[in-house]
C-alpha cells in the first residue's frame, strides 16, 4: 500500500497511453522507489484504447486516476496532473520506466539538500543494462549536424563530437547539464510555479528541453544524478500510435518530432535558425537519396524511399507549424 498523507512530500506522475502491458510493473517499481517517504501517485490516462485504466484501478484503488477523453500529449497530460498534485516535489515517470528501489527517495534527498537544483534526472538503462542518453546538450543546428551525419556515433568519446548525448562523460558521475529526458525526473513544485508549467504547444518531444531552458534561465540548475536509476524501454507509447512514421532508431514519431523541433527553434532561436535546421535535414536526406541511387545493394531502394518520405514529412511539418510559429490543433 502507498504511504499517503494529506499533504505528501512527493507527487509521482505517470502519463499513460495504451500502456496496459507495462503500467503495473511501473507502478510497483514506483512504490519501491519511494520507500521511506510520503507520496502519492497520479496517473493520467490519455484516451487509451486498451485496458490501461483498468490495470491502474486493479493495481491500487488509492492511486489518483485522471482519464482524458482525448490524447493530451505529454506536456498537457502532465500539466493536468500538476493541478491535482499536493506534493512539495514532483516526479515524472514514463509508463515504460521502472525506477530502482529507493531511487525516488534518493532524488528527493538531493533536491532537499541542494535548493539550487531546479530539475534532477536519473540514469536511464535499457533492459539489457546498457546506458541510454540520460543527460544531453541543448539542440542547435551544429548538434543536429553531428547527429544526422553520424559523427556523434563515430567519435563518442570526443568532447566535441560526443557533446549531444555527453557520451564522452563518465555515466557514474553526477553533473550539472543542459537538459534531462522527461522519462524519469524530479523537480520542486516551487520552481515549477516560478518558471511555469510545460508549454502545451509541444504535444510530444522537446517539451522537457524547453522547460529545462526556462529553469536554467531562472537561475536554477539541471542535474544528472546516476545514483537515481530507472530501467527504461523507450518509445513504447509512440510505437502504438497508428498511421504515423515511427523511427525505430530514435524511438520517435518522425512528423511529431519535426513539428516540435521547429516550434522549439522558432521559440528560442528565431525563424532563421528554425528554417536552417529544417533545411539541414532536408539537404541531408537529398544527399542520401543520391548516394543510394548509385548503389546496387538490396537495401538501397528502401533507404531512398525512406529519405523521400522523411523529406515529405519535413515539408509537411514546416507547413503545419507555419515555420515554427504555431502548433497544429490538438491532438496531433
């Protein structure tokens, strides 16, 4: 059973979408991760078509379940939960994540001991134990080029080429970073009240990047803390969205990622940079088409078709967002 008081110290928020296979394991791990502290769990069911909500009810009736008739996305889903949260601190846990025993209690101690920490992200591990990107550098056209060109993967130990995901850094060392993925983070409710909640124009992707920028601009720090670990599958809900191009390498929905990238660049860097980031990806896929047209290997045709599809999605994302100025009507 959950350790609940009228005003819990920690509110743990899970935004779920078609997560019936994972949600019970996630909730069980959250309870073990909160050992020794008072907490509440809030689950937002984003119009799931499966039995996610039933699983939550069967798991523990004390969990606060908020059911939305439409898919609100990650940002708006968490914002809905924030309105109901009573904790002094807020933890965001993806439904496909399983925090380790005591990890949320340790994260809470870090924030209580160091009030300058505005957001703390934990160490994300794949099911096979390999590290996932858990602390990252803010997006830029240069950083996009390092990733799309493959240079980041080719030279992961370089401080320059490996800067995007900080692959050069020792994952066992805590550090102040630019931003941390929203799959497993803890932040202060007071800090959130000061900087504002998630920008709901970001339906999915880049919402935590935007929030981390605002947290740092307000004078707080964003921390990566490896003592707080979670096993994270990644991309589970996105893969269950029907009729959308899913990038299995990045575990992302391509069109939604492109839209959010344009919104982010326009908001923080202006229209010229948003256009430049779009053109970088467009030109890269054009070059990839030309390269694969000249090859006779069996996979060349498929790669050409994929690049053509992605160029089409880039053009659509640019139109949908009016060059990063507006967010398409929700849900995307």
